[in-house]
C-alpha cells in the first residue's frame, strides 16, 4: 500500500523543507503543489528514483501555495528550486516574463525526452513561441462518472452507446426522477462550463489578446446549464452534489479524473466513466490541464545538476505507471500504451485519437483568472441566484481586475530575476 502522510506530518514537513531549500548543492530541490493523495504517490516515485543511487538525489517539497512561494523566491533571488511541477496555464505568463529556462539542454542530454514519446496535448502545452519550456508528467481534468445501477433503473444506459451524453437526453428525465434523486451534480461546474465553451467554438481570449468572459458563446453555455437546473435535474444549490453521487442518488458526477480513488472507496457504488456531457452528439470536450516539469530561471543551477534533472525526468518517463494510480492520465506514451495501463479507468481518455483530441488544455496566459471568476460565480448564475447578464458582467469585471493585479506580481518577479542576473 502506498504510504500517506497525516495532515500534521505534512504541514511540519512542508514548513521544514521549504525553510531548507537550496541548502544542499548535491540535491535536486523539487517543488510541487501535490497536497492531496497524489503527493504521496509522487513521494513514492521520488523514493524509487533515489533508490537507484543517482549522483543527484531528489528532494520532493510539497506546498499548498506553490505560485506564491515561487514569486517570493524569485523576487528575493534566493532559495529558487531546481525543478518545479507547474500547471499548463502558468507556462505562457512565466515564459513571457522570462522566468523559465528552456528544456533544450535537458532534451539533448536525454534524447528520449521528445515529442513523439508524449501525448500531444501535454507536450504542446509547454511550447511558447516555438520553444519547449517543459516536459509533461500528466493530463488531468474533467471526467464524468455514471452510476450504473441508476442508469439501468431509469432505462437510459443507451445514452452511453456513443460515449456522448447530451443535454437533450438528460432533459428526457424531467419529472421522472424519484424524490431526492438527480440526473447530474454541479461538481467542478466551472470546468464543465469551459468544456461547453469549446463545444460552442468559443474562447476566453479576445481578438485583442485580452481575456473575455462576457460573450454570446458563454451565454449559450450558461443557458444550457441553467436549463438542466430549471428542469429540477441538477443537485440543489448549496448541496454537496459530489457526496450525493457517492450516496447513490445522482446519475452523473462531473468531477475529476483523480476522483476515481475516492469513488472506489465507497462500498456498493457501481460506477463507470465517460465524457463530460455536451449540447451536441457531434462534438464534445473534457476541460483538462497538465502537470509539467519546469525549471525556473536560476543562475546557481549547475550544468551537472541539470544533467541530474534530465536523468530524473527520463526515469519518470519510463516509470510513471504508479502515477496512474493517483488517477492521472499519464503523459508518457510508453506508459499509456502498455497493456497494464488498461486497468486504470482514466485509460478511457486515451483509447483512441478522438478521445485524446477531446482533452482540451487552456494555455492562455490569463486563464487562471478566468477560471477563478467561473469558480466564484458560475454556480450562482446557473442555479438562478444571479441574473445571467449581471453574472456575465460581474465575471468580466472580476477578470479584468485580477489581470491587472497578476501582471504587476509577475513583473516584480521578472524584474528581480533580471536584477540578480545583472549582478552576477
């Protein structure tokens, strides 16, 4: 059984390790945001690598506020980690502000770290203006779990025949659900909305490069979602729809690929996995992201340590089958094409090219602020607690304000790195 850290132990270790970052020139300091059970799986992978007796062992440091910590060490030009695991949506802004080191040298040292050996969506998420800034670990994001027993009870298993459940199909059950039972929950509703936005051909980047939320396509998305709620088929506002699914009272749960672990712990929950629902039987997307290995700009990182990083990334490419245990879609082709990968439920999303193409990763530099706005407002709007026009306008204002704040923070970090480089 994989070892798991207690919360108290985790907090103590995190504080201790962060305080000691950069203290050992012979160790690769590796920071990640893996505060859930996935952190324990990464601990094990790092332990397995260190057991090979590498010249530069890896020290895995977990922090719940990774990006705040990154900005802090960059601005102080001290304690910068050797290797970081960042989300795909952070790459464009980090690269634009010259905070990342390209992976060219790492790729030359380990020649199997190349595009052909990874899922395209994960690999391409690390490219900015033709430069490869990251090596991918995984793709993770929206999934839709279904209750097999409930689908049979309501006679709707045929909805899954084409792997696409449509909103019109869901609406067929209006007025037919037993009291306290629902077709779908509102788990990760912001991510569901972003998937629907792609289904409608919308975007979150305007023609002028500025973020845009208040669009006709987003309005269509919200109207669709609200139609499910208005039909009484979505779990009620303020209720924990995730737990309601686990209790056997919801047909579909739109949570994450990693949730398989938690659902499997529920005794008697007979479930499967499929694509997030769509307004059309002809098009579907699953909003995704990726964990990507990256190197922050750090003049103190030696060529020898960079070679050690290359060795570690090659180990991960070949040996990350255990990362699938954490519920992630592993990015390495060697892993996802192995026979034993089929045992993992999320292999559904790499079973063919059509499924792989559905994994849409937002790499727009201001995506984090759009996602934050949706997380804050979408449930209120969909459940009718806020007018649609008012909600769209409020989300747009929120995003515009956050962009101004975030740009200032990144510029401060970039200036600090530049000043430090000039002093060397």
